C-alpha cells in the first residue's frame, strides 16, 4: 500500500522548502560619525576597540576607501549608490530626494527585512524663526507640536520598516533632540540614557526580532559618536585619563609608527606630513591648558570605546541567533575626525539642559558631562587622521579617507586579516548589497524615475579578486573639490581656491604639490572635475 500526501500538505512542504532555502546573507552596515582614520586599534590607534579589531583580524581591511568628507553627503551616497549632489545633498541639512532609492527600499522589494538604529540627517532641518523659541525647543523646555522635518523624509518612509534614532545631526548624548521611534517623537528618556548605548540596544532588539523569521535582513547602525559634543560615561573616560598627556605630536608619531609595524603604510609612499592645526602648539600651552586638551581627547576616545562595546554586543547577538556566519558586516566612518569648534548655542546646539542647567561652551571645563559642549579641535583632529593631512569637510585624504572593514565568515574569500589597497567608495555599498542579495536596482520606484547607479559592486574584492573599479572618483563639498584618476589627485582646499596636484601613487599623504610641474595634467583633471560636476549638480 502506497502512502500519499494530500495535495495541500505537498504545497506546504514546498513553500517551507522555499523559505528555508533563502540563504541570502544578512547585511549589517555600521557607520561611525567623525571618526579619525587611525582611531581604531586595527588601523594603528591606541583606543581600545577589541571587537572591531576582531572583525578586522578575521576579515578584510580596506586602505583606500573613500567617503564624501561630511555627514549628510556621505550618508546620502552610502544609502543610494549615487553622488550626494544627485539626490539633494549638495549641502548639509536637506532632504534625500526621490530620484534615488535607499538600500532599504531596494532590498525591501527583494524580500529583505529592514531596520535602522541611529542618526538619519537626511531630512530638511528648518529652525524656528524666533531664536529663543528655537532654544526652548532644543532644550526640551517647549513642545511646539511640530515634526522635526517633513515626515515623508524620515527613515520609516524611506524603506526602513523600523527606525529609532535622531532625525537631526547633532545630539546631547544624554538627552537628545529630534529622537524618534519610526515617526513618533520620543519625548522623554530614562535617567541613565546614553545615545550610543540606546542605538546598540535597538540594533540588538532588531536583530533578535528579525532573526525569528527565515528571511534575511538589512540593518543600518548609524552612530552619532564620536561627533561633538564630547559626551561620554565616566567609566569609559577613566580608561584614557592619562593617555593623551604628552600631546598631539606624540600621538601622531606613535600611531604612524604602529601603522608602519602593522604594514598599513609604507614610509616611501606615506611620508609623514607636518601636523596641522589652528592656534598654539602643545609646547606653547601652559599646564592647565594641556590638561584640558588631554581631557578632550580622552572623552573622544571614550566615545569610540563605547561604540566598540556595542559592536561586541551586536556580534554576540548575531551569534546567539545563529546569524553571524552568514552576515556581511561593514564598518566605516562618514568623514575624518572633526576640527569644528562652535562656541555659542543656536540652530542645533542647546544652551540649557532640560532641567535648566547652563551648558558651557568655553573655558577650561572638565569635559564629558551633559553640561559641557566640548570639541577636540584641529590639532587632535589631524593627529586622529594619521597619516593624512587635514580633516572633516576638506577633500584632502584626511577628510575623505575612511577605515573600512568587511567581515563575512561564509562569504569572504580573502585570507583572514588581509589588507586590500583596491580603491572603493561609499557609493559602492549599494551595488554590493544588491549583488549579494540577488536584488535588482529599479528603474522607477514609488512613481519616480530612478537615476542610474554611480557605484560599483565590491563583491569581486570580497572574493579576493581584482575588480576593474572606478576610472575616476570625484569629490565636492562647500568649495572643497577633488578628482582622483590614474594615481593622481587634484584637490582644491576650501579656504583659498588654489588647485593642488599630488601623485598619490608615490605620495599618498599629499606632501608634495606638483601643480606647477604638470600644468597640462592639472588642466585636464580640472576639466574632468567640471564635466562631472556639471553632470551631477542639481538643475535648480
């Protein structure tokens, strides 16, 4: 006698097999904010980042990976695979336009679960006309019953099925402004709230929830740290109280030497440039100012340390949910360390805490708490970007270079701990996600024609192969301009408008300006840059 399954049972078994056969990888993209190129231990830093280092030592480190030099532009390029100018972010504080799709929108169409924990910064951020009302709003002392930005620009309306984090770009880490859960305003936070931990908590929660389903997920973890203000927990600051007392030149020298030992750089092609900064150098400071400056950098380190602790929790959760091996994890930064020093409240900077305590912006205060608003300044920023020159917002290597780590046990084919000098850019993340997910890039979405991709998949590099890559890479942000091609870089600083030319193949740290020696190359590259900019800039 033959046993026969009912037809309905056969259908159930067939559908179950399809669901279980969905072995496409999960994708976790982790973005740090204003991170120095050499802050991480695996890139030569002294900051304790054992979890990120573990990803690097078992994964792949990129040594020629680029971003867009500033928060908003980089995030726009990362999420869309387009240059920021093409999707509305020619300047900070604007909304991501609908002629590009986000990774979440594209992967959502392909059946992925999607979630985001952290900073958005891709919505039009309009202040209140009245300055005092704006401060009252920032201080959580008045509720004007208005959204922080147009609701249709929030992450929850751009493909993320879940989002928790700030809509604006700058936050009080202990009581953040513009915090939302999807589109709902989060009006109160617990007494022990800390932004970095809250982002981690949500990321862990999302992984646990999404892992209950058999379908893969895309998770974007967009940290606010270590972006100013310098806010950190006392126990994290304590680890670094004596770390920076010898100053920024010592920090730069030590990091440079470690990078040499680790094989990250070659002294012939990475000559150590002079440390740059505004104001008196370390030796010209008195003891009190040196102590204050060392404390500022200690808080910066503590903020990075806390991010790493959170990444350790994310890794542990991926393991306990049995998702770790088939998850591609990418770790990177939106720009180099920041020299910015804003010494007055306004726009996105409060002047008081929720309970009315004054916030101190100037003076020799002890940084780290909610009542201080500290910044590392230019010398520390340049040292944090060792071995490069300059910092955030500039199109020099110190502004546009990011550490980038790829970890994927079941998919990465390179030797654990490998380095690759093949160039990449944040616009390449979108096509990489699409390729490994087997997803299509749409020609139209939600009634809008979609601009063709500018990025190119990194998958060949992840397989240990040589990819064709970009013939040219372009940069522009608020007057800082650059183009990289054929081992050369043409760059225009923000401050003086004079084009400079560097042979990156021989001078990766941009120490020898060869503009006067190669006038025709300068002219040709400048024209290439202009042709690109005319193509990508908005029509209006």
